[in-house]
C-alpha cells in the first residue's frame, strides 16, 4: 500500500520547528507557510514539535492561528500536548525531579556561568520550561547578529 491510497486522517506528518519549518529562532517564510496550509494540510494531519514553549511557537509560526491550522502541537519537546487547539496533556520537570534537586542544578549552573569568560553576555541565562532547563551561556536575549558572532567564536575556540 502506498501513501497515495491513504485518507487524510490516516496520515500524520510531524515537523520540527527550528531548522525545519523555520531557520533556528526565526519566523516561518510566507511561501513555505502557504505551501504547508494549501498543499500539505489537505492531504495529511499536520503536527509540529519543538523545544520551545507555545508562546515561542506562536512567534515563529505567525501567531495563534497555528492552534487552528495544525492538528496537533507538541511544544516543549512534547511535554505539552495540544489536540485540535485544546490542551490535552502536560508534564512538568518539577514533578519529576522535585524542587530541591532542581534548585541545586540551577545554583550550580548560575555559579558556573558566572565564571565563564565569553566575548558577550546578555540576559536570561536559564529559562525554565515544563520539561527542561534551557541553559544559554551567552543569554537568550542576544540579537541575531550576536548569535551569529557566537557561532563563529565557538568554531574558533571549540568551546561547545
């Protein structure tokens, strides 16, 4: 049996956000968005998964319309599950690890990052998410050009 014989509700296409639907931490290109909704969606259920939270998915995929356009959304690496626009489930790292362990980890990371000498540092070095702690040594508030500069720095110094 080929996929040509399958009905829309028998197919699920799952797309990563960063690096697939968008360039990392960038917005979806209008042409690609139009293609997804006009050519792909009529033929298959579409879903997206990403490490970021739902708000960042909204930013990258042009707003809350993704709640209607995508059949399923799996922000935070699938720990939040959205089924046809409605939250269907949610897991949390605090429930799994416990507050004392999480606090010990955060204190360690902050101490380590405070001693790390990098060419630039900006704000939000640790971002709490439901399923992970996103640690960014240079800070998540850096600009695109600063991110590009950091990539070059990593290549030269092998600090990654």
